[in-house]
C-alpha cells in the first residue's frame, strides 16, 4: 500500500484524526494539502510529515462555506490537481437537546454538514473533468446511531451519510469513489472541543474518549480503507460496532440499550 504521487487534501488536519492521517499518508509518499483554521498548528503537522516539501498548508474555515469555492481553486493550484478529498473537519456536541440553543444547532450543521457539502460540491467538477477522484468523509458511529447529549451532532452525521450515499450513486459513471469512515471513540480532543448548550466548549475529556482507539492506529486503518476504496467502514471498538448491527436487526433492543446510557 502506497500513495505515491497521489494528491490528498485533508480538512481538520491540525489535530486528532486529521493530523495522524496526514503523517501516515506522508509516510506512504502522498502529496498533501492540509486545511483547518489554525495555520500555526497546520505548519506544525507539516513539520512532522516525512516529505515536508510535498506538503502544502491551506487554511480554511468550514463554517464560512460561501467562500470554499475559492479554496478549491487554491488547492488545485498547489500541485495542479487533487486526487482525494478527505472531509475530516467538524465539531462535536455534549448537551441535552432541551438545553441546546438553536444557534448551536445551526453552527454544528454549518460546520459538519453544509461546510463539508459545499467543499465537496466545489471540487466535484474537477473530479468529473478528470474522470477520477475520491471523496472520503469522516462521519461517526453516531451517524448510524443517535445517542444522548449528541442530538445535533448525530443529525449532522446522519445527513452526511444521506448526501454521500446519493452522491456515490449519481457519480459512479464518472469513476468517482466515495468512502464513508465511521469512527467510534478515538483518543483526541474532540470531547474537549465539543459544544455545550450555550455554544461554549466542554473543556473536559470524556472517559470513553480517553479510553478510545489511539489516533495513529486509527489513521493506519483509515488509510487502508481509503486505499481499498471501501464504501463504508466502521473503525471502532466491539461495543460500538455491535450497536450498528443491533440497530439494523433489533432496533427496539438498541432503543432500550441507548436509554440506559448516562445523560449526566
């Protein structure tokens, strides 16, 4: 498995899964475009990559999705084309639906769904013209199963599944692949940065997140799924994976299981 001469654009590349995936793909000889809001952190990730001269930094804000078409033009200019877009940027949530401001709901949807969709649509003509390309999107096991304290986050991830499944069907004739990656708990700052009901970050690490999959291990499995052009893959612990199948075949049982989860 290698990504020699493949040009991979990763959003949410300044930390967590995106950072680990960037380092992993650089070790596999990919040329990278790294995007997130924080230029300093992106350059720190670049310095950790195997071939820093084959890494370009392109700051962007997914929430400012009306300007993402310009970012696509800049991304293509970096190496002359883009082969793979990894839609990895996003924000999580830790609050009851009843306690969550509608403005927080909007922000989560703007970043996780509309920003990702806008960037994808802006790059789509480039893939169609090249008759080749791959969209990768990091959703979540919560994109298959809604759980407490994550109502808006779950909604945004469910929406991504619907959009990218449709996009796959529409663009199969153009040789465009879609890979949906569903993480379970991964040891990143996702819970630290998760929005609470008033929009402020939680600033604490969930126990489940702290005990999750190491991001470097996760990145190796994700790179393999991208290379094989898997349609959908669950990279998660046994309990999270089990939940997906219980939901599919025994939904009432899963409902009982989910109700027993802590909401405090």
